[in-house]
């Protein structure tokens, strides 16, 4: 049996949950040889693939990158692999429709990561939602990364439950007590925020909610990683709340991320919606207490190991964060223990084995 993966997510994503998911799948297949596979990819600067023995891609200069040309070259590679028909199952890494006319009668599996485009259409101007709906109808099987996302797929696309298989994700990070200090100056006491800060991530309300905590504790900071420097609007908000200098932003890679999790008083995830939320598992694996929204897939992933809040209620957010920041070592130790226990339910090995079972059922 042979599975073909295409270029899509590795063309556009240097870091991120989707490319990490496919990397971990292929890494397992390469290691244990349960299924043959091919990654059709010419060029990529994806962090996870940089030393992958199963990929023959080339890197490119970020300063001279031309997305249109890179996509054209990578798509040509994927089309060539599709035309050869030397595979049994095709697993696209995102939602571009280009491959449909090259499949003939070969089945394809579609992984749906979330329904953010459908829930927040005002945030997007592309055709992702339209493409995803069409592919969901045509796919031989759909993999959903949480029960919550599965319910949303059924709700928005009217797809029968039997067509959807829920397969959870894992964490690639591990706690390391011998970590070397990174070349960044971190405050002694800080709350950690990771990833994009666009509207449904609820960053602004989170900052408003914890402003009284920052003002009452002069040595408390918020550290943000990922998603680029603060915008003028965000800087204006910090200035208006009189907390400029108390919210910091760092550009780091995954080698440094465990250090931040291990040093943080708490990781806070205030998002209104997530398909799964890999950072929750990352925090658990690094012994970082988790404070998070009670919305979407979060209770499913974090279980009893997190402190929850209503993401639309400032006082609820502030109270939950306070429990960890000011709760003392006993509260932190209890959350760390529960996090490690919850983490045992998830692994990339389990993700890969369950995915392989889906592949094999198609033949």
C-alpha cells in the first residue's frame, strides 16, 4: 500500500499545527515502514522538514521568495506524482481543488482541522470554505481532529457521521531540565500567550481582563510568541490601558518554545474556537499550568487538567488566571500532575496508527 501526500501546507507554512501534523505522520511511516508513502514537494522552508530523511525538497531564500512561482513549481511536482498513479490513497495537506481531475478512481482522505472559515466568514476573503465543502463531499473518508470539529462538519456540511473518523493529535515537545537559556531576556514572572492574535483568538479581551493583575503586580508580564510584532492598534491598546512595556513579544522557534513553557507561571489560551489546540498538550508536556477557554474543543483536549473561564467574560478570565498566578506552588503542582496524566491520552504514534487504519480500510 502506498500513500501520496502533496505540497500544499509545506509551500505556505514554515511553522504551524497542520504542517507539524503531516510531518509527524510521515515521520512515523518512515520509521516503522508500515505503509509506503511519497511526499510530492520541490521547495519548502518548513521547520519540521529541514532534516527529514523522507523529503528531497530544496530550501529557498526568504528574502527572494515569490509565492506564485514556488506554488507553481510545487504544484507541478504534485500533479506529476498524481499523473503517475503510483499510489493507492491520496491525502492532500490542505484544501486546493487542483488534484481532483488527476485522481481518476483513486480514493482520497481529507483531514479537516477546524471550521473557522465557516464560523467567522467575515475574517476571510478566500475560497477556502467553498473548496473545503466540495472536497468534504467527494472524499472517501474525512478525518476530524476532535469531536467538536466533527459536530461542526456535520452541522455545516450535512455529512453523515459514519463518513467522519475522529483522530486526535499529539505533542512534539518534551520537558527538558537541562535547557540552555535562550538568547532573549525574559522577565522572572510572566503569563505566556502563543500564536496568532486575530479576532477569534480573543487576545484584546484577554489583555483587558488581566490588566488589573498587571497593575497590582509590578513584576508580572505577558510574553507573546508567534504572529509577528505588535500592530499599531495593539500598541495603542497597551498605551490606553497604561501597560506599555508589560506586554512583550518574541520571535522564536520550536527549539526555544519548551524553555518558555517551563519558565511561565501559566499558559493562557483565551481563543473562542480551536479545532484541537496543540499548545495545550505542549504546555502539559513541559509542566506548564494551563488556563483556557471553556469553548469548542478545549474541554475535550484538556479534560480535568486545566482551569477554565468564559472567554467572553473579563472577570471570569481574570479570576481563572489569578488562581494560578497567585495560587501558590500547591495549585501549580496539582495542575502539572493532572496535565501529565491527561497527556497520556494523546501521542503522535496513536495518531499515526489510527490514520493508517483509515488508509487500509479503503482498500
